[in-house]
C-alpha cells in the first residue's frame, strides 16, 4: 500500500511527498481510514512505529475538509512530556504546511506569555502537557467546550509520571460528543479502565507488541562490576564506537554523573532529564541531532520524544526495573528498517532485570566478553518485595558474647547501589 491509496487530499499528499513518505507503516495503514471516518480508536504501538502520523494526517484532513473557521480549540492532543509535545507539534506543522490550520504547543517550564498570546489569536489544533493545560483552563484562557477530537498519547507514561488524576480532570471538561483516539504502548489495569471510560465502540489497532524487538537491532550484554561501568563506557566510546550514542541512565543524578565523566575524557556529552530547564533540554537535543554533541545521556521519561532516524547506537548504562522499558529504549535505533546496535551493561543488581527482560522478549541476549572489564563472577543482588535492592540491616541486640554483632561485609551480595 502507498499513501496514494488512502484518498488523502492534495495539500496533505504534497506535504508527505516533500517529507519523502511513500508507504504508510502498519499502524498508519490500520488507523488512518478509521480516523477519517470519525471512529474512536484504541491503539497499541511501541515507539518508532509512525504513530504520530497515524493520527495527525487524518485529523488534518478532517479539519481541512470541514472548512469551519472559529477561534476555538477543535483538536487537543494530550501528551506526558515537553519533548514529545514539541515533536508532535512539529509533525502537524510538517504534514499541514499547505493547509490554513493553526496549531500550537503549550507546556510548563517556560513563561506562559507567548503561549497565552498565541492562544488568544486563535488555535485549531492544540498539543499540550497536562499541567500547563490545566493552568490555562483555570485562568479562563482555554475552553474545551467546542472540542471535536481528543487524543491521549502515551497513556501508560501518563500513569508512570503520576498524571492520571490530571487526565481525569481534563476528561471531565470535554464535550461528550467527540472523537477520541487513545494510544498506549502497554495496558495495565488502570489504563484499561481509563480507556473504557473514554471510548465509544472503538476500533482496536495493535502493532508490534511491546515484547517485540526489531530484528534489525543487534543486541549485546556486557557483564561488568558496578564500579567499572563508567570506565567501560569511556573505553567503548574511545576505542569501539565513533558515531553518536544515546545512553540511558536510571536516575537524573546518574545521567549528570555519566556526562561529567565523559566530558573529563574529552568526549562531548550532555545530559537530559526532568530537572533541566526547558531551554537546556531543547539545546541538548538540538546539539545531539546536529552532531555537535556526540553523546546524549537521558533518563527514560526525558527520552520520550527523542526521534532520530539515523541513530545507530543505544547503551543501557543500567537495565530498567520495568522490562518493557528495554524495548522502548532500544527502539530508538534500528528505525525504518535501518540497522542498529544495543549494548546493555549488567552488574549484580541488573542480573534480575536481565532475566526478566529476556523472558519478555523471548530470547537470550548474547554476552560480549571481549572487553577489558568483563567479569564472570556476578552474583544477583537480593530484592525486597517491591523489587528494590535489599540492604540487610545489622542484627539488633547483643550476641552470646555480650557484644553487638558487626555487619558482615563479605555477604553473598554484590555492592549495593
């Protein structure tokens, strides 16, 4: 199938041709016709499947063919992060460049004056993060009474970031008669309940389940002691990989630490996470995309919205406690049929996560032993009931000799984080 088979209007078809689009991805093939018909849609799709175009293209066409002029917001796309909001807004601008529709993105972390002025001039399509949207609504700057289409994107990430209550507040303000498009990479129980409360007889579209990793991505594991991880990363970037690399860190503090270490070895690197200002995050991302910065170190939440077609390498400095996150991370490479490589550093704490990840994706990840920090002596750290590192406390009270026992530093566990 080609985009020409989807009965798109000439201005959109022209824009897609200018973008180099010829064949729709599976989710675009399955979603666009139903959205054009005004159906509600429940979509399951992982990062990098072309999901944004799957809803942006038909939304633009439906608005353009109605030719209704007003100063009211007619389409709202709600998304969890500023980076993803900006990416979606850019997509609407690209696909709708030959249409007379007005779109705007609003998010927190910056002064609201410019966004407020643009809203007052009139907006057809609004892309927003929950906090800033609710701010504008409470100030009477935005009304959703005339909304025709509502898109909830990355619903599972909304849940992870604690936005579910904000989302429910926003939903209560929407007109009951509307088209709703609901996208999530995973569907835990709370997300299923939310979807059921929002959608009316939806079309269900599922593409590339979260347990699937692209065959074009070469995956490897490096066994390494925790204290050697920074040295291993430096070694690889100085000797084995010359291209740009996206490095994932579990924490914001860890991301900063990794970036500083690389900088000390004259490797251009920047960190991106939620504690950075909006301008700092955008500058870091722009520098990485342009090649000015070779290494971008990101936390999982900040990485949503990082969309770089030719990225070849992803490094997991630590494996996430959530196995599905592994698929999202390595999905940043190997896009659109291109080849990519994923390297995961595994220490004692990561062994449990590695086992769970391999179970999820249904295959063993090969171990790369040809590096100077390889170890065969990793021991899985014990976890508590919440799957967090277990830190045994020293025994309380006196021993038989009448003295308190000292903690045994030579336990069966590797060093705790």
